[in-house]
């Protein structure tokens, strides 16, 4: 069951270019984290964040990217 505190969304207005740039930045960020994870270093970033971990971050980021790509954007 999703945690309502983590899934609550506010309305944010982005133009199309900003949304695409934000999605690109998030995708790049996750790719860099995956490089760290492959080296066994990503867990150090989440030591103080228990129970939130890299898989949670990947899922949250993927959901946000999906929302950015599927939301009707203003020009």
C-alpha cells in the first residue's frame, strides 16, 4: 500500500521545454547512481535514509519521469 505522505502531489506548472529538461536530468542522475551501484558505492548514499533505498529512488524517479512524459504540457 503506498504511503500517502510520499505519494501526495501538488500542482506544479512547467512548460514543455522545462519538463523535458527535468526528465533528462533525472534520467542522467539515475544512470550515474546505477554506475555507483555497480561499484557497490550507492548504498553509502542511503545509510542515513533507512528504509528508503536506491530501489525506492529509482521507482520514484521512474514514476516522475513517466508523469512528465505523459502529462499534457503547455508550449
